C-alpha cells in the first residue's frame, strides 16, 4: 500500500487539495477564522454585551465612590486595550456633561438622543449603545460594529471591527429591510440587519481557492511526468498531447474558467495586459508554465533519430531547423520579456525591495520558466548533434551565428537589442561548452543562472528606463494642463456651505454693502488652508448689474452675459456643478465658480462670481493623504517624483526634493517638444508645452550600486527557484554531493559566525534607525510645538478665558501659524473640547471626534504633564502628536495646544523606508561578501591539507617523492614535518622492500623458468638415449630414427624459445601512463581485429550516444580487451557458430564491462586457478594472459571477475572508476 501511495504521490496530493477546495468552497463554510455565519456573529455580539456590561458596572461603582479619577489614572491602558481588542468606548456624563471619554475616534453628537437608542449611526461608524445610570451619573458604553467613513482611501477603510472576524461579504442595514437577517441584543431589542453579499470584492477564500487550484494543476502536471517515467512518446503522440493541453487551456481562457479566477487580482488587466492571448498576468503565468512543461516532456520523453550515418543534406536541414527554432524562441523570449516589463503596473527593480509585491515575483517566475524552456531546447539539439559534430565545429558554427546576428542587428542601431542578443548567444555558447566538455553541472548551472540574472537585470533596467521616459512624457503633458481635483472638492464643499452661510446673508442684506469685509470673511473662512495657494477674486452681481471692462474704451457689459462668454470661451466644466476650469496662457491653474445666494423676501438674489488663480512658486502646507479619496491620490505610483512648471522664464511652482533653477533659461532645449538630460544625479524630461510654458519631470538616477543590488536579489531568487525545481524534478541529488570535510566545516563555521553577526548588527541597525526616527520626530515636534506656543502667547496671553476670542479669529490664527510652521495645529479647552483648528476638514468630515485624545487628556489634565509627544491614530494612519498647555500672562491655564503631524507622516515614513531599504541592501552585499570571505578563508586555511592530500595521493614507491615546503609555525607545520619524516622512512622501507621483492621475484622466475625448461628437456634426453642405443645396435632404420629425432628436437627447441620470449615480455612490461581514456573507443578498436572470425560473431549491447571516460593507459586498455575477446573466441569450439557479446553498465562512480561468450564454460575445479600465471586450459600458450589483464586492471583501481556455467558459456567482468575532473 505504501509503495502504491508513493508511486502516485502527486495524484494523491492533487485529490487531497481538491477535497480541501470542495470543503472550504461549500456554502456557509467558515474560513481561516472569518466566520460568516450570522448566528455566530449574534453570539459573538452577545458575549461582547456581557463583557461591556461588567465594565460599565465597575466604572459606575468607581464614579459613585468618587475615586473615578484615581481609577482612570491607573487603568487608562486597560481601556485603550479594550478599544483595540474589543472595540469598546466608554463615556462618563455627570449632569448631562461629558466628563471623561476613553477614546476620541468617534464623533459624538452634542445632544443626548444617541444615548436613548440601542444602536446608532455615528459620523464614521455604527455602534451598539449600552447605558448605566444612577442619579446624575450616566455611563455610555459603545460596541463598535462597523466603520462608516464618508470616503475610503489607503488609511480609511470601511469594514466590521476586526474582533468580529467577519470578511467583506456581509453588508449592514440600520433599518429593518427585506433580505437582511435581524440582529438583536441580549435583551431581545432589534439593533440592525445583516445580509450576505457575495458580489463584493475578492475575499480571502477566493484567493486561497485560486492558489489551491494552481497547486492542483501543478501536481497533475508532475503526475503526468511521472506516468511517462519509463515510457517514451513518439512525435505524433507528443503532438496529440500538446494539442489536447493547448485546446483545454484555450477553452478555459475563452470561457474564463474557473469563474472565480476573474475575481483574483492576478487575473485583473489593470496590473498587466499584453494581448488577447495574454490578457492578464495570471493567464500569462498559466500559459508559460504549460508550454515549458510541454518542452520538458519533449526534451525528456521524445527520442529523436540518431544522425550517425545520415546524409549531409539531412544533417544540414535538421541543423538549420534547430537553429531557426532556437533563434525564434530567443526572439519570442526577448519580445515577451519586453512586454512583461513595459505593460506591467508594478515594480521589477529589485533594489527598491520594499516596493516589490507578489506580482513582481510572479513576473520573475515567468522570466525563469521561459528561459529554462529555451535551455531545454538547446540541450535537446546538443544531444542529437553531439555524435556527429565535434566541439570545434560547434564553436565555429556559433561564431558564424553570432557574427550574422550582430550584422543583422547592427543595421537597427539599437544598442539595447544588440547587448541583449549578446547575452543570449553567450549563454547559448556557454551551455554547449558545458555539455561538450562534461563540466561539473552544479557550478555550471549556478554560472548560467548568474549570466541570466545579469541579462534580466540589464533588460529590466533598460525597459524600465524607456517606460519611465514614456510615463514622464504623459505625466508632463498632464501637468501642463493639470487641474487640481483636491481644490475642486474643497471648493465644491465651500459653495454648498456658502449657500446657507448666515454671516454672508447678513452682510448682503445691509443697506450699505461692506465689500472688503465680505472678501476678508470669505478669505478667512473659505479660501485659507489648501485654497490659500490660489489668489481669490470676487464679483457680486444681480440680474441688472453690469461690469466695467478692462479695455481702453472703458465700456460696460452685462454681468451675467460677460461671465457666460468668459466660461464659454475659456472654460471647461468639471465633474462638480458650478465649477469651471479656465485655460490660462500664463501656465497657472485657474478656476471659476458661481453660486447663487438666496436672500429673504424683499431682497434680490445675488450671484457670486469667484475666480481662483494659482499663486506663482507658492508653497503651503500640503493636503494630507488622509483627506483624499483613493482616485485623488495623485501620482501614487511615482516614487521620488519631482517636477517644476515654468511660465516664460520664471518658475511658477515646483514639487519634490530636486532644487530647480528659478530661471528657465538654465535648461536650454527650446526647439524640441521633449528633451531628456541628466543633472545632479537626476534624470530629467523637459516638455515645451507651448510658447513660454515648460514642464520638467525628474527622477533620481539609478546608480551602478542600485543595479548591483538588483542583480544580487534577482540572482538569489532565481537560484532558489531553480534549486526547488531541481528538487521537485528529482535532479538535485544527482548534482550535489556535499561532503562535511574540514574545508566545508571551516567555511560553514565562518559563514555562520558572520551571518549571525550581520543579522544581529543589521537588525540592530534597523531598530536603531526606527528609534532614531522616533526620537527625531519627538524632538522636531517638541521644537515646533514650543515655537507655536510662543507665537500663541504673544497673541492670546492677555485673555482670561480662551472662549473670549471668537472662533473665526482663532481659526484664522491657527491657519496662519500652520502656514508659518508647516504643521497642523489644534487647540482644546480645559474640558478637552476642540476650540479651533487649522485643518477643520478632519472634523467636518467626521474622520475623528472633536474631543482631545483620551490618553493625552489623562496625561495633561489628570497627571499634569508639561509636554507630551505620543503616537495617535486615525483609521489606519499612525502619526505623532504633540501637546503643551497654554498659560496666560497671569499664569492661568487657558487651553491645550496640539500639533498632529499627519500631513507629513506619510512622507516621513517613506523616507524612513528608504533608509531601511538602504540598510537591507548594504547588509545583503555584506552577506555576499561574507560568503566569499568564508570560502576564501576556508580554502586558505585548508590549503596545506589539500597539498598534503595531493602529495600523499602522488606518492610513487618507484621513485623519489618530493617533500612539502611549509614556512609556518603552527599545527600545520608539525603535520608537514611528520609527513616529510614519513617520506624519508618510507623511502628506506621501499628500497628494502624492492630489494626483497626483486630477489623473491627472481627466485620465482627462476623456479618457473626451470619448470618450463624441464618439461621439454626430459623428452629430449630420452630421445637422445634411444638414438644412442640405436646407433650402438646398428639398427637398420637408424637414418629414419635420426630424421624423426631431429625434427622432434627442433620442435622442443622452438618451444623453449617461445617460453623464453614470453617470460621476457612479462618481465619487461612497459610503464603504465595514467590518462583520460574513452572506454567505448577502446572496445571498438580491440574488437576490430576479430570481425573476420568465421565461427564467432562479436555483438555490442550498449549505447554509444555518450562517451564514457575512465582513468587508465590507452595501450594497456587495448591489451586488456584484446586478451578478453581473444579468450572468449577461443573458448568457442570451431565446429559450432557462437557469439561474443559485450555489455556496459554504469553507476555514478564506476563502469562495468561484461564480455560474454557462448563457449564450453569453465569447470568448477579450474575456477580458482584462472588468474594464476602459467595456468591455461588451452593446449598451447603460457597461461600469462589473464594474469597480465588482472595486473593492468588492478593497477588502475579496477577489478576483474567471472561467472561461468559449464556447457553454456562464460562472462568476464571488468570494472573501472569513472573519470572525474576532481
């Protein structure tokens, strides 16, 4: 069972993930704690009610016992935590006056009606109201249900309180409505209704469903690969498989299946859209994964016909077809990379690491997948052409290809394309070199990924540069005719308020209109703050009024008609009624607005005609992003953007950090519409909009350091992904064999020490950077609030009470100081109520309450602190806020001054993140340097050990060995000394052993020679004795006997001569040379001599597609296989037709050659003597052949053995270690 599961593991995983998808996709499913069951929500709300009631009772008891202030001082943090964790807010009323509040985020109405309702819609949220009353004391507790801001942006997001664990699939209705399930409190009173709304934006469930589905498809592809593990596909079957997968993919894309994919951000065209085939990044990812998978199947499972023996025309045709496929794929790869970067709405520049998102990493995945597909095609071509093309010819072909490609591209004069193709062809040339020379694959893959990372870094940088230029052109054109949407919204709100402004109506209904007083009032109340960057001009008219024209004739024109012509000629109506954008040749931003003021009976209605003209080179306190709706966040995708607008030669306005010249003439370039130039480490695009109007858009120049950082990040990311793919493909273990030797131990130890140090130092640096930022913010705010306090004291210190000053005067004063000190200012009275503010929109739009921050109130009012700087929050925006008490000249506390620093908070945070990114980049380079240092030091430290190992491996007992020279005075020196001493002793022992072996060898040789000589001498002696007796007896056939004796004597002498020759050869065997030997070539050469044998056929059962190299002597290897094949043929009786079969099997470290014959076999009793010198089973020979073979094989670290069955044949096996570069 376990074996079956292991065999189908990917299918099992896919089925398991499908089951998970079905489980979490079922209706009403709970997901990741986000429980959408309405009954569960009501249960959670009931638990909150019991909890808050307990706190209300406790607070009521403290209030009755008159020790509430002491309790609040000690438990203020507890109330803050309850607000964050449970959404609880508490308010204490005594005699209907609010005495304390635990949080100021909710704008509380001034009346008491909200305390009489169980559920209330406040200005920015929905909340349940819980009340405790006792005589004059009333405590209200709010359970925040859902935020309800008037608009949404990055910081203001409407949704249920996080403690309810509810996603965005529920909508709330305050009134009882059809389709909404009613929610009741624990007393049974109706509160509000909830309804599932599945048409809302993508929720977390859909994102995870999409992720799981991609994993399912991935595992199915892996299962398909494993199903073909021991099978090959014909080209026809491969085409059928490809067409089937492509057809399924086309159907899925055409019908947008599965449907929930369309809700995922990765499948949204606003992030990436290229063509109909690739309408989104998700579609591109799926399609590229599919085609690279098909390329892999083609590479691994589709065998191509061998070109050995093929004709020249066929080889040339197939060769050109491969070149065309590889070059076309490279062109497509280049084209796809270009659009992947150019048509994306996200970052690929890795040096700005915090601006990368998961879209960026998916883009990197696609780049790598497409590249790997190209490499697989190159490798497939190499495998087909390797047997018929030498490396020299391949190099020549690639050089011609490179020359032709560059010649074609040179005509385009496109440097970027030329360099990109140089990168691609270099990688092609490198990989062919790796495969032909059999270089180590792991280091070659790492180097190949490094080359591709360099190509990707270069290509991304150049494409981003071109993209930035095009975007800058669009941006410059938009800026040249730019409108101000923020001003339009503020102006629209001002118009609506102006229609009901009683002060304006009272001024208009006086017998004598005080026009300047009207203008001053409008300027202070409506056209300060953000609109202070515009000059304000007012004209009042009724139906019969006329205006004096500014021309030489001093003519009068009907007022309404004059302004109508002005708008018709120069105006463009905005999306807001009554507001027009005026085209202005001066280059500024001009608006025209009209508003009708209805007066009481007896008075004619008055029309206000207002013109706003932007002030040149004017800078006021910026409008905080907190107040901007999401569509109005201008240029949010542009980081570090600066721009300037010139009219004539004068700077009109500027934004950003770049110090533009005041005079336009500094920049030249008047005769072109667009001009690009570099200056002061910035890239600038200059746009001459029309005569006299110029816009310059600037971005920081990307330095070589940034490019190096990008390369580092991309290289490491792609390398990790490549290793993961190799692991999934079961290829990693074949490439990596890590040995924990001394060198690696030292390198690992040094690396760990350096990495741990860098992590701690880097983490400390980041922590210290944040800490310094906080300290700097504190100091900056402390200085600013003190400066503001000094100015306020000069204006208001003579007051007895802050309420003696009019609200308009205080607001005007706050706005003035705000523009001077470039910060927002609030003023609170002694009860924590807002008195005046420079940023009234924050409170008018109900983004927060008008009470002082609760913790600040505790510290200043209850704990009597003289100054406070703390972090506060509106929505999801955290910002610093400073408080100081304002004391009058007679030392009487009048109010509290507050500086909320949210206007510049985002900019400061971005600056802080830039510093953090710089720190991360620096430490990334230091980590790389640490790796290099660790490898270098370990190599340096262990160098004597490597020399020692090398010299020990080179010890040759047949010659004098060289000693090691080492000048150090450490443990290595002692080891080297002992090694040198060992060499001396070994040399003496070798000499003595050699002498003993020589004597022993000569004795053995003498014994063998004597034995061999005695064999023919005995019959020779007997023959001579018989011949002598025949001579003495005067035998009649003496002549015949003499002739026979002579012939016999000659044969015996020839036998003695052959024995002497054989022993001479054995004694004088040449010295072996160790070299790289192609085993297959040696086998072919040795068997060539025996092809003419008529009764035995030599057969080969091995593949010659790849060479097999061993470390041996070429000539001696020939001698080995000559002997083995000759013996195999001689073992076959001549009267029968036999076969000699040669087989090869290989493992990672060794290769085994089998020589099998179909002869008579070897008798069991003779097997132990087969490798003894002088032993033979043949009628002739010396019996030294197998002894010599055994000596040669063992000399090169191999082994020889045999297997035999009498009557069936014999197999001799010879094993050799595989040749290694190491």
